[in-house]
């Protein structure tokens, strides 16, 4: 599956959770992906220095000053 297809799947699943179960908020989310080379062979994610990256953490979307101060 391409990342575009994966992104679409995640989006559709979130819509389904929202519509079918009336979920409006979440404390956090965990997503596991298994990257491949397009032929099904597993590959490792690497950063700009070539080090293997096994975990990515996001603190959520960027909050603008207007959002932060309620403007």
C-alpha cells in the first residue's frame, strides 16, 4: 500500500469512528506502520545522518498564537 493509500485509510477510519461511535475527542493515538520497498521487503526508516529511526513522536499540530491566546 502506498503512503497515499495509507493516509486515506486512516482518514476514512477516523471518519467512521466519529460517525458510528460519536467519538469527538482523543487523548492520543498510536499508529504502527511496516515500511517496505514496494515489493514487500521490509526496510528501515533512516534519518538524514543514516541512523535507524524506530519511533516517531508528535505533540500534535502546531498551535498558532491566536489559538493559544484565544484570539
